C-alpha cells in the first residue's frame, strides 16, 4: 500500500464521504431495478383474455346459426347456350337420351347417395316431379356423381324417385357440365337452352320460381 493513497472501495459499496463533505450518492447504474407494477400488466392480460372470449363466442354463434347448406345460383359459361348432350345407361340398366329440344323444362340434377345436402333436397325433387307430372311442363333427370350404381339405385328407390337416373361411371356428363361437387342442378328450357345453374339443395318452390322467371323473359 502506497502511503498517502486513498483506498479503493469494493464494487457496489458506497464510498465514504470526503472529509467535511456530504455523502456521495450511489450511481443510477448501481441501483437495483424497480420491479414492474402488477396493476398495468394484469389489466392488459385480463383485457386480452376477455377479447379472445368475445371473438370465440362470436364465431360459435355464427357457426351455430348458419344453415347447414344453402342453394346458390352461379355463373356458368354454359348458361344461355344449348345444353350438352345428355344420354347414357340408367341405374336400372336401361338407356336414356334427352332430346335436343325436350319440349318441357328439365331439372338436371347431379347427386350422390352419401351427400347430405342431396338427401335434404331429395323430397323436394319428388314434390316437384309430382306437381308437374300431370301437366308435363317439367320433369327431373338425375345423374350419379362419384357414387356406385348400387348405392345410387338404392337411394333413389328409398326416395321414391320415378324419373330417369343416369349412372355416368366415367364422369363424362359431370365433366361436360363443369360439375365439381353434388348437389348441382341445371335448368334446361324447352328449347334446350341452359337457363340456370344452381349448387346446394334445391326446393320445389325455388325451381318453380326459376321456371316462371324463364317463361316471363321469353314471353
């Protein structure tokens, strides 16, 4: 130790005051950091939790009240033009050919026995066919979409469908009509033009409105 030299205090200690002077304040860097207050962060966490619950509840409400399936009229490049040919073997083993100008409105319905919306619209198609059977102003033709012939035939028999149902094993008709999923429905006018394209379960009343609108536009 050198005589006359002031001893160096250990790190973090408060140096002794100089003779006759005031105590030396501790540097800010040496002071322990202040603990964050629990109030602000706690409130923020609670607001985030409440916001998440509100959003989740809203989504649940929307999903709970949304219809299981709805029908929609879609734009198709085929609408307004002559319908592609409709012919083939039925699920009963017979043959069917739709005339180029059928002379009545045709509801061309693509369906599958495993399709829930198809099962919803099935009774409506039976109702529609029954309503127009006597007048002969409209009828239904079904096309099997991605289903076995046996399953489709059993479904149509259970439904009570009496109209032609085409098997379409290679999906040619579905491809020609641009159908990607069931149920899909085209409305064909008596002169053979496609006047509407629908996806989702149709209803007898909805089909009748489409027919009325098509008739009014060509009156």
